[in-house]
């Protein structure tokens, strides 16, 4: 039979681990938030524009008959920018 003292010790140890886990999760959240604010938010427009270009390029490259001309026109468009 486990005495009251050992149950209290186990409870305190579990509580300490839970507090440590919560602190780690808060730190991880703060780190992710910092990275998002400082880095990703500055590149949102560029990411969106690049994703759009990749989508257009995928549509051009899909058809074998128009691939060469489509890639040429796409390259010319990029050079103008």
C-alpha cells in the first residue's frame, strides 16, 4: 500500500512536469510568433506572387503542344519585370 507521502510526491512531480511543458509550449508559441512577425509577414506578397507564377507555369507546361512557346513567352514576361 502506498502511503500519503509518496502520492503527494508523485503529484508534485507530475505538476512540475506539467508546468515545465506549459512553459515550453508558451516559448514555442512566442518563437513561432516572432518568426512570423519578423520574417514571413514581410514576404507575404512575394510568396503569393511566386505561387501564382508557379501555378501559371504548371498550366503552361501541362500541354505538350504548347509547352515550348508557352515557356518562351513566360521567360520573356519574367525578363520584362
